[in-house]
């Protein structure tokens, strides 16, 4: 135990887990005491989803150093495949919790496979070009899912990607209805499952970071050529990070999809990808606890400012710019530290004064 | 004949993309940043022109001039307030700030002009030219867009090739530190790039809304992403590349809508982009940088 506490990485990980578990317990307590409003209750699952998305994107952006602008694409794949699986297994697995688990795993596997297929050609690119291709991929996914039809009728299950509505036989029921999206979803998502998802994501990502693989990935990020020259298979490690990240995003997407009664493909657009990226960057690249906190705060912030109505998004934008300037700009940082010194100086003088 | 009509329409929309893409590519070449707020500057330009012509009742050219003037100032102000303090920090930090600026512009526009779409009246009053018995129609907007595109292209090529400031711009994009050592005022050059890019965005905004007349706070975002794709397509950082990329993208988009599928046009356009980047990772006219160890 002592050894564990002396290890810095292990200590940070422990703190991360503790924060998440305590936050969950606090929320559960407040919920049972009836202290949470109905809107706050509605936020609980999406917050868990966005935490998982931010942590999984942080693996890609912060640890691996690859800028991805298509994370919402994987989320969308997970959401729609999760919804399909949940609908199809309705009679096979009556237990809601188990069915949700299957849907999330299925969504994750689906997104992971797509991630692998895309990763093979795409990971040849680097830097801004990778960002652009992931952006393009996100748009393609949105476009395809927006024209996906799936449903069941007397003859069984049908699925088609087409420009016109797929016809269904007698007693047919659409699960995914093209541009109208998935409708009539049974809301399976629960806060406990969201909490488990966050824990699972943290477990996977934190363990990956502190493993042999993680050190190799970081080496690739810091200096690709040097890493290559000491025998690290750069492509394989980038691929691993990419697929794991896609898998986790798919799981989170499935939970997200099963939290609403209807979901359309437009939800998983460029703006959503960007929002997740904002969570990662403001939380600190490579800092997992930072992602957890910033995803929570930044998700609640625009919602909490709802009373300001039209001004809330403009305020959000200003907060975003100001925070970026304060945390990154060398000049603003210097100015702030001088100001802080001055403020503290006055404080100290006063203290001295009272002592006399 | 139909194929020719689609080609003309494609070149027309492609010219708008090309003008927007020039703004992206110049800023990327010089400041090495993805300026995601560029699309929203287009929208501001279109609104300014709309206000001047509809509310003040001034002629179209006054609207265009006002839009160019306001956007130029806006571009320089944005650069000075939001991007300049972040110079030298990782590109992701600047990217997120640009996204913040983009949110800001969109929501400010929503506050000022409300989110309900405005009906933008075209700045062209010319009657469409009909050829081959009405089978081939060339509207005034198409002529104006293509003419503007050629003018901008020639102007920029001359500017970057012949003038001292233009050469300074090229030098900064080549090697910022070396340019500074040679006595080039890097900060002023970057501000100037933003000014030119934003002025072009204003022109593009007016042209775009003359062709597609609905104007709302999100008008600029999708053409912005498209044009950004076009810039990458042609090789980001290269001025002729942005031009070529924009026009090719417009043609591909029009043809895939006409012959393949309207619903899947997005997927087709972006797939072509991915394929091009896989074959030529630096874009069509981009220079492949040699990596130094």
C-alpha cells in the first residue's frame, strides 16, 4: 500500500477513481433524498456518456497526440447499432440490464471494427491531415446513418441503406427510419450503468496509459522518428489507441442512444465532435481527471445558464475564449501571475499590520 | 447539353468555395492554424450586405463594399484579440479558440438578427442568358461569381508574386523565424493575411447568398467546412491549390447530386477527399515536406 502511494501515477489514478466514485455516491444520496430536480436527473446519463467520450478522446488526442475531429461518428455508430441490438434482443433477453449491457458491448464492437477498417488507410496521415480525414469520416458516417433503414416484419429482420424508404411487409415496424432516425426506443439507460461505463472507460484508459503499450504510445507522440528508431512499431500502436478509443466511444454512444425515445443521425455531427474536443483540451490534454471534471462542468454550464436564454451560448463562447487565453497565452499568464502577486502582497502587508 | 449545364453550375458553386478556401489556405500557410471561424465571417459579410441594401436601401455595390470593410476590420480584430496572444502555443489551443470565436459570431448574429432566415435578394439584376433553345441557361450570378473568382485569383497571384508585402507574406509562410531575421514585420504580415482572407470571405458571403438566398446565423458553417475541405484537397497553404480544389469540389458535388444521388452527395464528396489524401497526402498541388531527423 505504501509503495502504491509513493508511485505518482498510481496515486493520480487512485484520486481519479475516488473522485468518480464519490461523485456517484453523492448523486445517488441526493437523488434518494429527493434533492435533484427533474432537469438535473435528466443530465446524469448524458454527463456519464460525455465523460466516457472525453476520456476516450483524450487517449487519442492527449496521450497519442493525434487530433481527431470525428469522435461523434463513432458515437453515432455505437448509438444506432446499440439501439438495433436492444430492439432485436427484446424477446431473447428479457432482463433490461443485461440487454443494455449487450447493446453497449455490441455498439462498442461495431464502432471498434469500423475504427479498425478506417484506421488502416487513415493512420498513414499525420497532424492536421489526420484531423481533416477524421472530420470527413464523421460527415460520411452521419450521411450514411441518415439514410439507413432497419425494421422487422412477419418475414424477419430487414436492413437497407437507400435513398428511398425501404418497404416493409405486413406487421412491419421500423427501428431506424432513415432521416427520421430511430424512433420508439425503449429507454434502457440508467445512471448506474452510466457510472459503470465511466469506471470501465477509466479502467481501460488508465491501465493502457501506464502499461508498456502506453509508454510506447507516448514515445510515438513525443518523437515519432526516435520511437521508430528504437524499434517501436508506430503504426501498430497508433492503431491500438485508435481502435480502443473508437470502441469506448461506441459504448458511450449506445448508452446515449438508449437514453432517449428518439435519436436522429444529425445529433452526431461535427459540432458534437468539437464539443468533446473542447472538453479534452480545457480539461488538459493527457490529464484524465481533467477530462472527467471539464466534461461535467462544461455540460452543465450551458444548461445552468438557461435562465439567461439567448445570452447563454454567447457567454459560453466568451468563457471558452477567455479560459483558453488565460491557460495558454504566455502574456496573459504573466499578467495574471503579477496581478496575483500584487493581490497577495496587499494581503500579506495587512497581515503584518495586524500582527503589530 | 445537360452535362454542360451541370458543369457550369458546378464551376459556379466551386468558385464560391474557391474564394472561401483562399482565406483558409492563406491563414493556414502563414499562421499555421485551422481558422474554424472563417465560415462565420462569411455569414457576417452576407448579413452586413443584406442590412445595407434592405434596411438602408442603398445599391448593391455599397452593400458589398460595406461587407468587405466590416469583415476586414472584424478579421483583424479577431486575430488581434483571440489569436495573437496564443502565437507559439500548440495548434490545438488556437484551434479551440477559433471554435470559441465561431460560436461567438454565430450567437452574436442570432442576437442581432434573430435566428429566423432572411430572404437575401440577389445583387445581380441581369437577365439569364439562354442558349441552345433554353437548354443551357447561364444566370447573371454564375457569370459574376466566376468573374469574381478569376479576378481574385489573378489579383492574389500578382500580389504575392510582385509586391514587397506579398513577397513578405510568402517569406513568412516559408520560414517565420528566418523572415523575422530578414527584418520582416511578422505580426503585421499575419494581420494583413487575416484582413485579406476576411475581405475575401465577405465577397464569398455575398456571392453565396445571391445564389442560395436564405440567410441565417448558421449559413456560413457548412460552406465553411466544404471550402476547408477544398483547401485541403488542393493542398493547404497553396493559393492555386485552393482555387483548383474549390472548383473541383464544386463540380464533384454538382455531378454526384445530378447523376448519383442527392442524399449521398456529402458522403461522396468526403470520400473523394479521403481517397485524394491517401494517394497524395499533401493534396493536389501541395508540397510534400521532407522530414528532417
